[in-house]
């Protein structure tokens, strides 16, 4: 279930209550007249079946509550109620497949911004990966993958591309365009320092077993990146968020960036080219898989809603895009 906390202007409160009362997937409806002060209006509380949340939120937005009042969305972990079961039966689809598009946008909007924290995590993750390459330590490589925050902007690009929000695409791409060079530069400087002080090996060991794959992409690299991109998008858009850590450990974007720096410091241009190719393959495959997964989910949502409403134009029933200031949500936590 999803809990909604609404502030409705007095002139729109009756229409809001009428819609929610007439929606079978909505329960626990409470109206507190004049309880809200900033913005002023009636406070309305209700729970809605997750499968029907996007449709309900779209209708509430058509009443302009997000402009003249407030729409806040919270997750209900457990609802012990016969009414809750009836509401879920009235909603189309399975709860595990439900996507709340407004929540997806709220998450990705926050991760699209270029910030000091994002750049810092990119630099730190790349430094850890560089030390993992120099010591042939898979533990450090995995740690760098988990610390790296790059999946946030990649998810932002995917969502924005599907919704044709080109400004958000540019913002997310800018974060990557700054974050990766900063991380590579930091790892390059670290490698030079370690080499000058005699800590680093004299050359990148070609016999390393644990980390050689980073600069030698193959068909498996492409397939893993495609699968990881799809899995990451599914974990972002559904309740299966626990799969995200596995996604982060599956892709080699941060290690490839670190290998570019290490190879450049050693003037090993074969390794340098291989690491660049690995990075490009991973980024392109993750984006392609993410965009295709979102398109499939939106198509499925449109078909399900169209069948319920008896209308043939499924695409028209999809929720309209939000503007940047419309939503604020939890950060994705990729670092």
C-alpha cells in the first residue's frame, strides 16, 4: 500500500474527496478541514493500492494539487486489513510489477545534479579501484564498484530519455562528464606518486588473474552490462530494491576508469585502449538496457490501464512528465 498526505485548497477539497471516495483502490480516507496552514487548506489522508498509485496520482495532479497544495507519498510496509486486501484486488496487475512513476522521477531527479558529494565519491571510488588494479585485489575492485555513484546519473539519463526530458538528460550527462575525468585524474596522480616513491610495481603485471578482465572486454562484458542495466532499472522502479547492490558489483565502469588512469601513468597504451573500450561498452549497454526496460514497463502500464478503462489509446493514459520543481524524493544511495 501507498500512503498519501494531501493538502487541498478549500475550493478543490470537495472534488478531491469525491474522486478518492469513488476509487475502489483507495481506503482509510480521512479529511481534516482547515488543518493545513502552509499551504493553507484541508488535510486529506488516504491509502491506495500500489498497483493503482500512478493512476490516482495522475488524477490528483489533474486537480492541480501539486501546484496549489501538496501531494506527499509514503510507503506502507505492512497493512493488516480486509479493506486493504479488497483495495489491492480492485487494482489491476500484481504488486511486484507496480511502478509508481512519480517516485521514480523523484529519485532520479535528485541524482542528476552535479554536486561536490557526487564528484568526491567518484574520485574516492576510482582511487580504490586503482589500488585494486595495482595490487590485483578483487576485494578492492568490488569495494570500488559499491562506492561508485555513477548509476544515479545513468538512471537519470534513462528516465529522462524515455520521457524526452532533454534538460535532465544534459544534467545527468554533465555529472558523468565531470565525475569520470575527475576520478581518472585522481587515480592518475596517485599512481604517479606511488610509482615515484617505489610503492607501486615497476609495470602493470600482465599475469594478474583477478583484475585482468577490466582492460580486456569481450562479449561477456557486453551481456553482463546489458543484464545489469535492466536489473538496475527494475530495482529502481519496483519494490525489489535489494537487487541494486548486485547490479553495482556486476558492472566495471569505475574499475575501467581507474585502469585508464593507471595505464596512462605507466604509458601502457594497450591497457589504456582496452580500459577505454570496457568503459564505453559498459556505459552504452547500461543506458540501452535501462531505456528499453523503461519503455517496456511503460507499455505494460499503458496496456493494463487501457484494458481497465476500456480505451484503446494506451499511451495517452501514461502519466505526464513532471517538472524539476514538482517532486522531491529520497536519494538513491549509490555511494
